[in-house]
C-alpha cells in the first residue's frame, strides 16, 4: 500500500467510513478531498458508535495524520463541534493528527440559509440537498469570493470578504422578501473562533509531497458516491463537487504518482437519498425490508433512504469513469433472509433493451430494469470473517458480480463493527 483511493460507486451511503477505518490501520495519512459535512460515515468500535461528517474516518486510529484538503468546503462551527464530541469519546485531536488545507473555503451561516430557502422554493423539483450550505459555498468558491482558512489571519480581509458574500446573497434574499443577513454578526462569530481553527492550517500540497518522497502510505477518502458527481452523476440531482477518483488529486494538491489501487465501495443492494432517477428502486415489500434490515437512514440528515436492487449497468459506468480497480462490498448480511435476490443486467423501454447508463436514457420515466434472479441463501452471514464460511449461494452471488463487472472483490462487510470484515485480497 502506497496510495489508495476509496470512493463510493453508487449514490453514497455505501459504508465507506468502515472500509477507510479498516484500511487506516496500515496507512500513515488519511485525506478527505471533496464534499463538506453532508458526508456521513458511521463506524462501530466495540460498544462505541462514531458518526463523522467532517473529519476523515482515520481520526479514530492512533498515530495517524488526518488531512482535510482544499477540495472540501468546511463549516468551522461543525468542525469544532465534531472535535469536541470525539474528545468526549476519548479521541484526542491536535495539530499532530489533524491538518486542514490553508486554502480551504469556509461555509458561513448565510450559505445554509440560501441552501434551505432555494430547496423550499423548488416545489416538486427538489434536488434533495442536505441544507448544510455546501452548494452555495462551492458557488462562492467558483465565483472567487469565498472566505478561505488563511484569510482568518487578517481581520480586515475577513470583514471585506464576509461583506462581499453577504451583499451578494442578500440581493436574492430580498427578492423573496426574506429577512436579510447581518454581515456584522457573521464577522463577529467567525473571528471569535478563528484561533481555534487556524491552528490546524497548513500547506497540504507541500506536506503530501514530502510524504510522497518518504514513500508514506496515503489513503484518500471520498465522500458521497460517483452517481452524485457534479459532472458524471444523475444531474441535476447530484452533489456540488466531483466525487470521482481524479478529485483526490485536485482536492488535495497531491500528485498522480504511485497510485496502487482505486477501491470502489458498493452495497450488496442499492440505496439513494433524496430525489433523482433510481432505476432499480423497489417500492414494494422487498424495498421496505431492505430499508428496515439495513437500517437505511441517513447519518447526516436522518432521512429514510430509497432502496432497491444492485444495478450492474450503473456500476459499470462508475468503474469506467473512476478507474476502479477493486471492490469492497458492504451489508451482505442484509440479504440473508431474502428468498429471491435480484441484480439489474439491463434496462428496457417497451421492447427495446439497453445496456448503457446514459443520462438521456436514465431520465426517461418509463425505463424499466431487466433483472437476473438468484436464490437466496437463507442463512446467517452476520459477523463472518472468513470467505470459506459463507453459504455457497452467497459466494455464487458475489462471483457473478465480480465476473460481470470484471473487477475483483477485496473486502466483504458482514456487519457494522470494524471486525465484521472478510479480507480476500490484502
């Protein structure tokens, strides 16, 4: 292991946090490179459950350096709250194990206001945003007016930038007769916590370059999933950042050298939060059972996830656009009680069949999945840690996925605890 990128290959919520946590044991550095606190990673260690939305999952491992890269947008208040929560659970966080890119763009309270108001005005065309201000913060970044972490060293610059941001967004708030935001209040609040945040700031690109020279083991942790990528996902029902593997480099300043593996994390079935096309969604009893057995509620929002069957056509696109070399499959145990298990191998509209995930096709409302069915194994796989102990029918299901996607399976998760893991390829 020199450099490994871990990304979600579906619509997010694939269980990346647990996989990253396990891989982090052998890594020196763990890097978050995109998204914001709309990410939700749940990790179970013994009797403790850790819910992370900002910090890299590797923060739960001792003597690891965790980095939040420039590709992330950061809510400083959420970060401080998460740090405080982890400290109460016995996780100590200092500059020795956490570094934040000095050029990271900050999420301000006005961004969340804009985010939620826009969603409320969308009517039936809801994007499904978490309302955390992620999108508006990225917009300010692209428009070259965002407040960056290193700006906190200059109070005058903070005042100028916050006023610029607030003046811009207040025009829109005024058009909807919404209460205008007071720039002075934001300025006062951000300056009151600036010393607690700026202490983690550093030049991440330089730190990573030095560790590359040392041949340190670096783990890049993605958030959300490829189908939520702003360019390659189910636009416009996507997140506001690139979630594909290439973002690991632009979102951290790291070089392209020495990538050993791009690990795509998938569930043994499919889920999605919010609006947007979902070809294999099951609105019936099976979908309901998947949700109940899989405890499918968002870590960040608490929203119920839409559930359905594994979609090989969708996964083939994810593997292609992100260069995924290996797979990790989570929640296999959720399928233990199903008599029949379905896998989507194509789509059809009327009598016409399709085997490609094109957005023009996926957006059509009369699209139907074509399924291959497998007999369920109807036995307990929960907590199994050896591949040979899996039921033969579960192995057949996994082998079909592997063969169809032409991508080897490295890891199989059989429960929420970090110990509930089958390791096929180290």
